[in-house]
């Protein structure tokens, strides 16, 4: 399921964008090694992955947007951010933790999402997620920390690795958009198994995130900012 077009993704927030320093090197590497990437990458010019917002706010937005339309998610997020206070791109975990469930429900959040947001805030306030160490931790260690938070599964954690931490070598095999894009670009539209996708992705290493981003773009030319 391609980010930006799946339930759970909100429009980009208006914060300064950061782009990966490895992008140009990755494009050269992929173009040399992969015939599809060699044709695909030039179609999108200077467009590239961008990261906005802070860690807590990015994850909170992913929870708010689960299983509802982008328009509805934005409306709920606006009310939620206004309730919590502060800049909508940098919400304070302690401020969220101080909220009552009834207050969150009044923003349009379900009881379950309210619980998820409070659990997320508790993890950040208690320091059970090691935000300051994430730059030094490997991908799987970060995923393990994130999926311990209610409401965050592996796919959301992998999107966080790609779009927030900008890790270069993530391949989200549970993403339906990625599988569909691989089918269309490499297998003439024939069904593709996870094993086949994983094997193909081995040839993209160490820049599987970049290749995944271009596969998503082949389905939807608009760059996605998570």
C-alpha cells in the first residue's frame, strides 16, 4: 500500500524539509545496477525523499490517520493539535499525556486511537523509546522499540525509518504499493510473491529505500512526505 494514498497518511506539514545526503549517490548506484531504475529515475528530475516534523509528532500523525480518509484525518489532526497546543509540527509528549480520554474523543478520535496516543506519549515521556540513540541504532532495533507501542505495527515503523529517519536501505515488504509497482515494472503485471520481491530488492542494496521510493513514484508521480 503506497504511502500518501493509504489510510493513515496525512498531507505534508509545513515545516522545513530535509533531504537525504546520499540521494545522488544512490541514484547513480541504482542506475548502474538495475535496468528499470536506469529508466525510471530520470523521469522525476530533482524530486526526492523529504523529512519534516519531529519523531513524536510524525508517529502521532500516523495514528490519527489510521483507517480514515486523508481529508477526515486532517480535520481530526487540526482539532487535536489545537487542543494540545504548541506548534502543530512539534507537539509535546507531556502535553498529550496530560489529556483526558474524553478530551481526545471530543476531537473526533476513537476510543482506541485516544488510547494509542496516550500510550505513545507515555513511552516518550518515560524514555522507553531511545530517541536520542536512534541515529546510532540499527533498523531492526528501532522497529522493535516502535512496535511495542500500541497502534504501531511494522509497516508504520518502516515508514518512519524511511520518511523520518531517512534510512537508506529499508524495504517494506508489507506495502501493497511496492509489491504492485514491482509487478508492473519487473514482471509485466504478473503476481509477485514476497520472496520474489525480497530477492529483487537484494540487488537494490544498500539503497533499497531509494528504489522503493521510485517504485512508488511510478504508481503516483507526486512525491509523498510522510
